[in-house]
C-alpha cells in the first residue's frame, strides 16, 4: 500500500517537474510553435498555477480547521470576528482572481486575431466525413492548388483559413499552432495561424463527427520559404504523364473504373471533388486522413478493402486482378 502511494507521489512530482517544458511531441498544446498557440499556452499556465495555489490554500485551511477541532464557548465571539475577516478576505481575493482571469482571457482572445494581414496565404478548408480538403486560394483560378489531409506553410507568414463543412460539424485543431475552430455547413468560419519554427505539426478533428472521427487527422508542415516555394511550385503543376506501359495501364484503369467519379487528378479527365485530391499523392506522408503511412502495401490494402482500415468510409472496395492492381499502384505511386 505504502509503496503504491510512493509510486503515485513520484509520478505526480515528475509530472509537475517536467510540465514547465511542455510535452514536446508531434501534437501538444504545451509545445507551442506559433504566436497563437503561445498565447493560449501562457493563459493555460496562468490559470493552472493560480488554481493550484488556491487549491493548496483551501486544503491547508481545511486541514488546520480539522486539527483545531471545535471552538471553546469562551472563544466564540473572538472566533466569530476572525472568521468574518477571513471570509471577507477570501471573497475579495476570489473576485480579484476571477476578474484577472476574465481580463487575461479577453486579452488572449483579441491577440488571437492579431495576425490578420493582407499578406496572408489563404487556404480554403472543407471538412468531410472523414478527411480534409485544402485549396490554396489565388485570384487566378488556374493558380489554385488543391490537396488533401496535408498542408505546407512557410515559416513566419500568417495563414488565413476559411473553413466550411460538406456534411456535419467538424473542428480544425493543430494544438502546436492554435486552438480549435469549428467547421459548419453553409457558414464560413475563419481562423489564423502562423508557425515560428519549421516542423511537422499533427492536427485532427476535435468535434465528434461520426464513426471515423478519430481517423480524421492531417498534418501541417511548416518549412523555410525556399522549401515551401519549391513544394508549392510542384503542387501547382498538373500530374505527370504516365511514363511507361504499366503506368499508362494504371491510368486507364483509374479512368475507366469509378475512381475518377470521386477523385481529382489535375491534368487528366478525373475531376471528382467528393474524395481526396490525388494529383501529387505520392509526395504525401499518409493516406486515408492520417490513418495509414503512404506505402505501396497500405495503398493496395486500401484500394482492395478500405473498410477493413476505416469502417464506414465512403471508398468502395475494388476487386481488381493482380496485374491491374499492380498497374494502378504503379500509376498512383508515380504521382509525385
Ligand atoms: Cu470530423 Cu470529427
């Protein structure tokens, strides 16, 4: 019993001791990588430490009272006067703390909008059950870049996200960069973020949206401007043409089956918009909204029986012969 208590105490102390440095990792609101997340992080620590202090004081007072036992009749009048003072002081301190919280909350809320800038990159985000559609906006329609479940952003430049949903309510959340913003049908919500250092920041849907809500992730890759421009230039190009007989056959299969009804591959006849865009699929890290690593085996399993990995998703299973399946995989893997 005693050793168990000691383990718990050690775990608690370790948590408190390491918490100041945040939980460094792929997805942590306590490891801010941008001004928005930093402000939310500051507010969180202010509230946590203040509440921890209040909790310690309340528990100490309780312990002191229990030890002291009942007041003697002779002390009653004196005790009463002291108690009144203590309670009045407690009410005053509580009021001050609550006002301080309200003001800092308000200041943080305003600061979260401070990135608004005409120089921002604008990305239209559409939430679907259960994947993310991203479109980099440009006044010239042919310069727009559409992609899915993965965005790249240049470090140090504000990004404006104009968001909407095609079905139910979703919530866009990249803990290292910002708090949550809901995506609604028929109404556009807007949020801003900026990354101050390069990195891969995992995001996920933060509003229960159905069976595969937990498999609705994405990644934000923040990189130096040069690297971002190179990525963006490549994205802007239509898909490369099938280079050999295998890839050509794969492309034919893609265009002759139902794939093209839902998926878009720019530069080809496939123009569907109800499923992830695939023009540069091979350059992405994962498939199925962060569910699987983007490997040939996973892609194969996904095409043949996606329900096995993500039950309820809208991708039908495809019964292709080995040769056709390999040709299709050759084609998809060429889409760099
Ligand atoms: Cu989309 Cu939860």
